């Protein structure tokens, strides 16, 4: 199957998962799995902290800089790490994370795949 990015309508998701500002994304959903093509967080925008109860998530950062906050199951300890273009982020099933554009100038652009497990 080929998913054509420009065939998918752009969605503006305000305060996505409790985050700041909005997430702009072309989101393909087959009833089970989600694929975000050319998703974008403007400066200061974020995806809120959320847990992948029945899925994992793989994020490929295409442009920009940001931070990811991660927390392992059963732990109250959070770790914050910088991310930049070329990074691949993986959030396993049962883990918690968030993503923030920390740049004051450029967008954080990424692809994400969220398969149910």
C-alpha cells in the first residue's frame, strides 16, 4: 500500500493530548493503526504527556529541535532529552512520553507511526 501524503487532509489538533498550542498533521487511520505524515509543532507547541496503553510509537524527526520527556512503567522518574533532525524516537507499549518544540524560530517536523499491539 502507498499512502500519498497530499491525499490526506491536514488536521489542526488543539492542545493535543493536553499539550500546548496545536499539532498540525496529515493523519492516516485504518481503524487500528495511525500514521502521521508531515506532522508539525510550531515553536512552543507540544504533545502532552500520554501513555501508550495498547500501542507503541515510532517518531522520525525530519526538521527542527525539541525535547522528549519519557517515563518507564512503574516509575515516577522522568528523563528529558534533546532531539533533532535525523533522530528516531521509540516509545514502547506501556511507556509514557511527550514531545515539545523548544525552538523559538523553526518548526519541529516529524513522521510518526502508532501501531496497536
